[in-house]
C-alpha cells in the first residue's frame, strides 16, 4: 500500500538523517508509521486523536530545525486547516505532509472523504 512503502521509506530516511521525525494522530498502523516507531522511536510522535495538535507540533519541531513528516488522511487534515495555513505555510516551515484518502473514497465511508482537497 501507499503507506507501507511510505512508512518504510521514512524509517530508512530517518536512520540516515537525524533531523527527520514522524507525527501521527492515532493512525500509526493506518499510515505506515509503525516502521518508524520500531526503527527510530525517539523521533516518532503519536499525539492521539488531535489533528490540529499534530500540525502545530510539526510547526514547533520544524522551528527547532527538525524535518517533520505528518502522515494524515485528507479528511482529518480538514480539521487542522487553520493550523496548516497559519502555523506552517505562512511561516514557510519545512514540514512534509503525506496526505492520503483524497477525493471521493467509496470504501472508507462518509467520515473518510477528502472532498475538500481542491480547496487545499
């Protein structure tokens, strides 16, 4: 899957670059971050079901010189859109967003639709 490949690549990159860290909002297995947690646990952060907090934490880590990778489903990023703009984008911070479940996602139900992706 997309996240298996991404999770394994992030773990490998994190082993090579001490600045890379990973953030999830209670979606470790769904986003492939179980590989990061296993291989570089000191730079793996699970903030729980708090998407806004995940983005703000990423901004803070980036301000300190780290390179955060936020693995997040599109529909959940909608909840953190303000933080995405104000905490990361307007400050031109080095945060990578790995976004999945974009557009209409029929198999995942109504709560996992990324219908506002065009606005992002």
